[in-house]
């Protein structure tokens, strides 16, 4: 990519997109653009076409997505499949019609079967049923991956699909209902720590920055306390979903962004398709190849926050997939490897949360 090329990041305010935006600017790219949801509704096909007509981007990072944790995935199933399919259809379609030179589509490792061989290589795709709670989201992401692959095979485009593992980092979503496991745990344990210390000023400040169910820090103390208890946050304990035994892999979002820019700069579809008659599984896993149990992660966060209470697990709630570990050997062979391990990442994450 030329440093002056026009690069569009769909979803540039989110966890993934903001990290890519920052990385591109740090590497000297001078013409990086993005639009907020208010400025451009990516589900509106007419608005997306008009944007591409006016801006004519040369490169596209498709980082926009409707995302959430296990509770949100299971509750808002229609939203997760419909919204993501619509966004992908519009962005990839207009990229093709406007002769975008290269597109990077960001998916998720939830595309792999619930009982996939571990660690999960790219070849595990579509070999067995998906995990139930995130099936609609996973199917949408598989469709996006296959859309990229199919356009490449039929029209000779250069669309690359990458599947990041669980991400965390600056600008993450800390919503208690819809966030992913790591930021949700950090917020819950932080709030319980504040409760234990009787620091209602910090609790109200937290609710002001990130209201819960429409309740801000200006709300009635009884109402705030009710909401905290609803989400398992008490002075002496924090209750988390599941058994704590599932294993999860986590990658610092800014490292994921570095990997994505590396792929856009260095890797083409021809490097990935191989020589088999049936071309498939051309996507690239982005991960660390290392995992940690939810229980051990909670203990790491407890140490970081310096919370003295108890972590409890509600085994009546679903665990999701028991183990999700990527095999990043394809990415390693292409020349990229992570550096930030989970302990350092959690410390960075909590520091960002407190100062944001």
C-alpha cells in the first residue's frame, strides 16, 4: 500500500477498527478515513453506495460488526446474523463495484466447530456443528469469509479474510450485558472492589462514564445497588457465568491491528490459495496459540485490581465452547508473531479503564 493511498476503515471507532486506524497512522499512512454510525449507516445499501461513489477508497479494512459476549449472542440471535450479513454484503459488494485494490475482512475464531480439534487450524472450518449460543454470529462471519474467497476465485479480486482470537484492549466494550468476557470481568471486579472499600464516588463515576440499563452515576443509590446485584456484583463477591473451566485465548487489540496491517502490506490471495483443485480455507488465524481458563483469568484480574473478595461461578449458566485455541502457524510462516502476554495485557487494560 502506498503511504498516500486512500484507506477506508469500516468500524474505525470500535475496538478493532480504532486499533487499525492508530497503527496505520503510526506507520505513516496519510489518507486514512472512517465514518461514525451517525455519519454512515453501514446497513443502508444506498448510503454505502453513495459513500463509495464519493470517496473512492483504494483499500478497505472491514472491521465493522455487531458484536457481544455469550449473553448477548444468545439473546439477540436475529440481530447478530441479520446485521452482520447486511454490513458485509454492502461493504464487500461496493468494494467490488468500485474496484477496491485490496480488502481485509475481519471475522472471529467462533467460526470453528464446537468440538474442533485443538489447536484450531484453518482446515477445521465446516467440519462439525457450531457452538449453539453464537451460531448466528458465526454463520454470518463464515458467509463473509466465503464471500471474499468466492469473489477472489470468480473475479480475481484480492480480498483476505483473517480470524482473530478473543481480543481486548483500548476502546473495548465494558457494557455489563453485551461485553465480552475479559472487559466484563474487569469492570465487575473493579466495581466490587469499590463497594468493598465503600468508594461510592468511584462507583458513581463509573456509572456516569458507562451507564447501565439507562442508570447513570446521578441515579438513586438503591437503584445502582440493585443493578450491581443483578449482575453478580457484591461487596464481598463477584458471580460470573458458567463453571470457570473453559479455556480461552486472548490477543491484545493493538497487536491484532499490527498483524492486520502486516497482512495488507505483505500477503496476497495468491499466497494463500495453494495448488489444490478445490480451493478453500484461505483465511488466516490471528492469535497467540496460548490459552488460560476463565477461573485463572479471574484470579489474574483480582490480583491486578487488588480485590479481596470471592469469585463465584454460576454453573446454571452456559459455559460456551470449552476450549478455543487457535493454531497461528500459518501466520507465523508468513512472518508475524505476537509479543504481549496475558498478564501484561490485563495490567494495561485495567490502567486504560481507570484513565479513560
